C-alpha cells in the first residue's frame, strides 16, 4: 500500500458507526470523522431504528452513508456495516466516541510503512462515568497481555479488509466481547499488527453507554466465551474467576465467603459451554482475580491485596501465577513509562 504523501494510489478508509438513540453524542462522532482531512474516507452509519431525532440528524448530515432499520444490536449493525463498506482499511467508532484530528492519516501511514501488518493499534483518551481521564494503553500491547483481559482500545484500532475477511468477521452472537474475539482471531492467525504510540481517539463512558450500564461480571462472561471459542483455555478460567470476584463485591471489597459460593455457581454455569471445567481451577482464578478486582475498585495505584492468596490452588494453577506476575510487571512498566513522560521523555518500551 502506498501512502497518500507519495502521490500514488490512496486507500479508501471506511469507518462504521453502529447506533440507536445516540442523542447528542452522535453529532460529535460524525463531526470528528468529517474533520479528518483525508479525502478517501467514507463513514457508514447503521442505526437501529432510533426514535430520538437520530434519523433527522443523519438526513441533515452530508457526506455519510446510512441506514435506519431494526436490528438485534451492535454486533449485527457492525456486521451489516462492514458488509457494505467499500474501504481497504476498516474501523468502527461508536456513537459516543470520537476520532482525534489526523488519526486516519496516521493509520494509513503506519500501514504503508508496515505492509506486512494487517492491523493498527493506537492510544485513546478514556473518560467519563465517574472516572478520571486516562490515556490507554500506556505501553505497547503484546499478545500475552490479552491473556488477562482486553487492553486494546477499540476506537483506536484499524484493520485491513483482507485481515477482517481472513479472520471471519464480527461474531453476531457476542454483544460485549466482539472486539476481543476479533483480536484473538487475528492473533491466532498470525496477522501482524503495528502499534502507533499516539492518541488516535477519545472514548467516553457516558452514563448511557453500554460499558457504564452493564455490570462488569457480564463483560467477563462474554470474555470467557470469546477465550473459549478461540482456544485460550487459561484466560477463559481467569475470566470465570473474574465473574466470581465481581459478583462477590460488597462495598469496596470482595467478600471471601461470597467468593467461594460464586466460584461454585460460575463453575456450574460454565459447564454448559465447557464440560471439562475444573472447580479447583475456577477457585484459584477467583482468588487471584479478587486481588485485581479490589485494586480496580480502590484505584490502580493501590497495592494488590494479598489476603486471598492463601488458597494453595492459586500457586498450583499456572494461569493464576502468570496473572500475578504479569500484573506486577505491567504495573511497574506502566509507572516507569509515565514517570519518563513526566520528565519529558517519550520512549515506549
């Protein structure tokens, strides 16, 4: 692929936005795409039959392709949008998110400079729903980072049409972890990616956004299904442990007695999808995930609480040991990078 600056063929980039009753946020989203100053860009909006004035906004907005009709949710809308998109480079931007100026040009240049890469991951400013603004990811995302959740920020991720078609497209049965599922399929197929250490998007967790409204344990359920589907069994256990941990929260702490009960309940639930699930391994995963759940509740800079780690199964269960080691090293690495930025350096390990 040649870059725009080279004066040869310039790739068409397609941005797909799924929405339903998106309100005022959709207008900001549309404007952020229109202001990219990249001529070969199409914006496809798939609206799920909104009744709040969204259709009128779409009718008044020039330069977009859109349809408004009932659908089963975000994943069906995305599949539909990517099906009609004409671009060689694809991305999706939810209605409450925005692209920052110049983002599309940076992505096109990154893919031009790395013709072997099938996808690009950048950074985003994440804000809203009672949380302080943060730039994520702090450091470059490695494949092993996806064993412990989804650190790849979706609105700052673009991919070639060839990679999307090879990986099998959006799974319409997933409503929350369809992005994680797609990233895992890219990794399983060995599709290289390139990291752009620049903020490409603004991701907003508004009170009406799906991320803000839905309980974290529900996201963990779909993470489990995505991991299991893609053969990532250790991470699937950790997701089960996360379900038990977040269900066991009372106040700002995970209650030990609740954790044991929820681990048993989650094990029974998981057996409908994975008959060989081991209860002791779920308990081990729940104990270690309880540590990170409390850290998440009380601020990422807090120390990992250790009182759940007296469970001997934690130490015999390899994914749990890896989770602990990764959590400690990643936290240290992120703090070193942030400290380096505060001194005016820009290096990214």
